């Protein structure tokens, strides 16, 4: 499995492409029904899922970051109705 924590978005796409090539190579050598082939394609799917997740998360604005850093600030208090 490949670690992509802290990887810039463009690098994730490059890593996915590399993993696809590796998976095809493994499947050609070991056979399409081999456990190694399945594991290689699992790694590809994990990378694709991570890339999708990163696209869906929106970056925090400066106020949200401020409230994360200062949860007790008056501006950041949340009151239940």
C-alpha cells in the first residue's frame, strides 16, 4: 500500500498512474486471478478514493482556522437554542 499523506494533489494523480502501471505489470506476471494482482488493484482503488476525498474537502477560511486555534474566543462560541 502506498502512503500519500501530505502529497500535493497533482502528485496524487501521478501516483495513481504509477500504481495502475504497476498493477498491470503484476497482473501480467502473476496472473489476473492472483492475490498479488488483487492487492495491486486494491492499492489503486485506495489512492483513487483518497484523491476523491481530497477533492470534496473544502479548505478552511481564516475565521475557521482562528476558531480551531482559539475555541474559547468570544467570536467562536456557539450557543444552543
